[in-house]
C-alpha cells in the first residue's frame, strides 16, 4: 500500500514531469537514532501546547521529558498529561539548574520573541542543545550573540523553521536546483492574519520586536530565499497603517521587494489587518502556486502543468525528528541559527527601507 502510493507520487509530483522526487524522507522521516531525543519545552503557550507537544508525541525519535513554565497550574497539568518527573519541571527562575540534569538533551524555547535570546543563551550556558522559535531574536545583534554563545558552549542551535522539514517546501527547494521549469524569475508572496488583541504580546514592540513582519512576514522572506535558492542583495519597502489606533506600537502592513543576484525579484507583503497566505513562484517556463503556503497543513499546491501532489505530514513531528537526527547523530542542523540570522538581516533591511524610502543594500555572508 505504502509502496503503491510512493510510486504513484513519484510519477505525478509535478504533473507531467517524471522525476524521482518523493523520497523515503517525504513519507517518513528517515531518522535512525540509538535512543530518543529528550526534549524540554520552555514556554507553554499556544504553539507549545497545540502543535509542538503533539508533534513530539507523533515523532519517532523524540520524547517530551521536561517543561519550563512560570505558571504552577500549567506545570501540574502537563506533569499529569505527559507523565513528567518533578525533577524535570522548571520555572523561569530556577531554570539554570537544568545544567546538572542529565536527563534533558535539548530545550525548545517557545516564548515571546524578545525572550528568545536570553533563554537560548541561558540554555547554552547550561550546556544543553537549544532550539528557538522564529523569529530567532528581535535584532541581528542578538542573533549573532546567540550563535556565538552556542558555538562557544559547544551546543547546537536550531530555529523552528518547520516548513524546511515538510515535502511541499522540499519540493520547491528541489525545483530551484533541478530547474524543471527553468530559472526563477519572480516570486510573489504574502502572509497576513487579522490580529485584533491589543493586549497580546505580539502587539507590544518590547515583546515582539515588531508587528506582522516579525511574526509572519518572516515566512515570506524565508520562502523567497528557498524559492530562488539565492540570498537577496537589496530591498525597497513601504509601510502602511490602515488602522493606526489599533496598531500603535508595531508595524501593521509592510510591502517589500527583494532583488537577487540573478536578477530575480521577490515581492512580499505581511499584515495584521487582513488575512492572506500565498506563495507564487514564476519560472522561465511555468509557475507554481502554494496556498495555503505556510500553515500547519495541509498545504495545497498547483503548477501550470497540474496539481502539486505531495504527502501531507505533521510538520512539527517531522521537524522534531530532523532535530533528533542532527543532535543525536551529530549532523548539521537543517535550520541552524545562521538560517535565522539571515532572515533577521533581511527584516532589519526591510524596516530600514520602509523608514527611509530608499533602496537598502543587503549583505548576507
Ligand atoms: P503564546 O502567547 O501562546 O505563548 C507564549 C508563552 O510565553 C505563554 O506560555 C506565556 O505564559 C509565556 N510567557 C512568559 N513570559 C511572558 C511574558 N512576559 N509575556 C507573555 N508571555 C510570556 O505565544 P505562541 O503563539 O505560543 O508563540 C510563542 C513563540 O512561538 C513565538 O516566538 C512565535 O513566533 C512562535 N510561533 C511559531 C509558530 C510556528 O509555526 N513555527 C507558530 C506559532 C508561534
């Protein structure tokens, strides 16, 4: 049954083009680890509760063994639900004691953006591997410090770019390499959701480091890089506020245009004032649309030759198995801190371009 589906998918992936594009990797993450990766989640909000914890449960090679929370009621609930040992339950104050805990391999930071750097550095100091959610930080400076600290501490630093581990995104990455449709000429992408809670940390610059650009625009930036296979060299941008009284402290809507060395251009939009989610890639000889492009799935794709059929997987489970593979088998992390830093460099350039109205050069090493 599995083989039949695999063979079928091999034949039709980009309809009409026969390429061996579905690998074992796409159907089940091919991780072989001697034991499970023992994960502690730090910050038990919506993403940790509804996506990451179930992802860890569904993964083949990870187990949730610990938590870090400021809320005792959550600690009790999670302890019961995931059968956690008391010694693996921390709060933000006693967190550093994790250094002497031999039963935790990696801490996954799922806190508001402005807290990522501090907790990544504390985790590295404790000698544990660390994964942080996107955006990895609220500035380029912080991102560089985080990378440096982890390098010095000899621990791995990963960023939760879950899409890199799922088949639709991997297919987009393959297409740019194998050029089934020729070179990429133009990318058009947007990600927006209507954020109406003025009290939420996402609406406060000191916690979020910005508005929709930091939160969801980052997906468009990251996609523009993997869809073209290039790093941008400059950007122009425009910031718009249709509801200044609602989005007082943060940017609401930003539009930007990234230029790449090949001449390709990626036009992006992120906003908290509307709902939108799409990635369109225009090649020399065809086009690909993904909509939704960035949600937890199922993602939905089409090309000018027909539907893009790819296996639908649990993003967080695949991502966790990817991290387990890298950490336990001592391989490079697919989405390391350096990947997060590149997006932070672009985010700062977009903000500067929107503020000055000038084209801003981008230098990604
Ligand atoms: P959330 O508000 O639901 O959870 C944040 C958690 O941090 C809560 O448990 C809260 O109690 C805790 N916290 C500790 N100190 C806090 C403070 N001073 N203010 C506010 N909360 C505090 O947020 P979330 O949606 O779970 O997002 C957490 C992180 O995960 C963010 O960086 C976000 O960008 C990222 N995220 C990633 C994805 C993805 O698909 N990769 C999806 C959603 C969120």
